[in-house]
């Protein structure tokens, strides 16, 4: 069904395409769920072998499972949250002309030898292995080389430019230390977009557009106010690259923030020259710890030169393609959000990231159960995402699980409430409780 709709959508106007696409996504993300049907369980105590708060909370609440240090499985609730983060990024990448693809994780040695990055001294995070015939292959830590090589099949002339392929993929990096839970994985999710432009001028225009799309992503993820476009070290083709750094006590990076200009400087380029370039004074900056949630980089012709990705201009001369790379870490962001939106009772997801909007709690006898079944159907029919705790366990456990999981609302149906014809709706983030009739409930939630 999904395939049919997408194919049909492609024939339509771009706007319709987006509409069809979001309908399909919304449809698939609304997985109706009863707790009795969920194979995972919450735990009363945080895991003993985990030091990062984000991983402790997410494991305890049944969102992720630790395979080994820096390697995590996404369980049903965690998978929904990760998908919601990914969908926000996807929408913003499509809005700037991105074409979604999925590159391979297994990488050929010669592709990377062409750029010099097969060497472990140049790229020190490689996981390498061998095929049955003995030849060496690597697990992709990033994708500049294979994509540049692939684009040689499609970029021949100026008419084939620009191109903005991107993907969501698990990257493999043999990180030295992995003690920050989802924030530094040895395998982790990355969105990586690569821009292929005819020249620096058109590259610069897209680079700025991408930076703005990133701002929108962080705004939608609820961390816009604490995320700063940060000047970081560049390469041969640009003096600076830009990171997007989110202020956090557990951040591994140090940045210097200029609040009025909403920018920051990474410690690695914090010197008189950058202050001069940006026209700011040391005294205007505040030092903070931060987490790098994204990174945009002008690659120039570094990879197109190495892998000979050239195009013919209108006058017939040949030029290397001018490239850029644009990364975001969806799994790092999931860890950051888990840690940022939390209190002593557990997770506190923002509504657009939460796996479900409502946690339905049925307390009491048959009547309350019948009413719960009924309101579950009414709410899901109008598109409200409900996780229905239909288990035969103490009410206290249901409330505790609802809080630990960080579902934005808990909705209680009980024999006592039924006598008054009301439901009790409690907001997770502030504990505010309201008694509502069914009509009022529907008006509030849908
Ligand atoms: P860092 O400086 O934190 O090591 P990086 O500069 O190597 O990251 P990039 O190669 O630019 O990161 O990757 C793009 C994005 O992927 C980063 O901005 C970050 O959000 C995310 N990311 C990078 N490494 C990891 C990791 N080990 N675990 C989770 N997310 C990561
Ligand atoms: Mg970095």
C-alpha cells in the first residue's frame, strides 16, 4: 500500500507528494497498543552497569536494550521515538530538495584508498573485516567516498547539478570511550546529506539553506533555544565549519556563546582571529559545556578530486564538483532529549516526540474496564495515540509506569469517576489534573 501511494504521489505536484507522504507516515506511526501486548517491561531500578543518565532512564523505562558499551537496541517504544525524530529531520531535508537514499554499510577498500582514508592512522575509528575470499572490507563510519563514487554514474554535465542525496543510516565507529549512553555510540544513527554543486557560489547558497533547515529541526525538537550555530575548524576549502551545539552539563565539548547573536565558538578555534572575524569581544562570551547535535562542512573538491567526480560546463570544459556534507545524529539527539526532558520520576517527552500522547489507566471492575475499552476506541478513531494499560496490576504500578515512560498525559477511568461521568486527565510535565467529560476530553486531546 505504501509503495503504491508513494509512486502515485510522485506524479502529483510537489505539495501533494509531501501530503501523501506525511499521510503514510502518520498512518504507520500510529501503532495502536495495549500494554498487555507490549513484550517489554519497565524496571524499578536503574541498570547498575550504566553511568549515563539518558541510557539509565531509557533502559529502565523499556525504550532501549544494552547489547554492549556504546551499542543499543531500540525496543518498541524507543523505535517509535527514534522514528519521530527521524521524520522531523526527513521533512526538513525534503523541504530543501533532499533525495532520500540508503547507502551500504559494507565498504570496498579501494574506494577509500582513493581518498587516503582507508588508513587507520587517518581514520582511526574503522571497524574492518574480511570477506570469505579474504579481501578486506570496512563498516561505514561515514559516506563521502562511496557516494562520490556512486554520483559519477549520474553527474556528467552542468545539467545534472545540483544534487542533494541524503540518508538515515547506522554508522559504525570504534570510539575509544563510550560512556555517554546513546550520545556516543559505537554504532549509531546518522542523517547525512551531501551536496553536489557546480561551484562555490551555488554551494554557499545551499549551505546557508541547510543551516536554516537545521535551525528548524532543533526548534521542532524542542531544543531550539539551547542550541547554537557554532564556529568550528574548517578544512582546505573553508576557514570554518559549523556545528550545532546544544548546551548540556553532560556535553563533551566546550563552547563560548554570544547570546545576542545566537552563535557560539568551539574551544578548538577560540582565539583572537575568530573573535576578530566575528566582530565580537571576549567579554561578551559565556563558556558552556555542550553536545554536538549536528555539523555542516564545506568539502570543496577534496573528494571529487580524489575520486574524479567531474562535470562538463556549458562551454565544454571539465570541472570537479563542489561538495558539502551535513550530518545530524538522531540517536545522540534521542539521548539528549531523554536526559533534558526528565525529572525524578522518569522521562518527560515533548508531545511531538513521545511514543504515545496518552497513557490510559483503567482502575476497578468490569464497568470501568468497559468504559476504558470504549474511550480507547473513541480516541484512537480520531487519531489520538493511546497506550492502553489493560493489565491486571495495581493502579500504583500503572501510574508509576506512565510517569517513568514520560507519556505526556495519563487518563484515568475508575468506578468512582464513572459515577460522576468524568475522566481524570493528568499532564506529565506539571502534574496538573483535570476532571473532564468525554466531550471535553476529546476537545482537549484531538
Ligand atoms: P564528535 O565530535 O562528537 O565525535 P563528529 O564530529 O565525529 O562527532 P560527524 O562525523 O560530524 O561527528 O557526525 C555527524 C553527527 O553525528 C554529529 O554531529 C553527531 O550528532 C552524530 N554523532 C557523531 N558521532 C556519534 C556517536 N559516536 N554516537 C552518536 N552520535 C554521533
Ligand atoms: Mg565533532
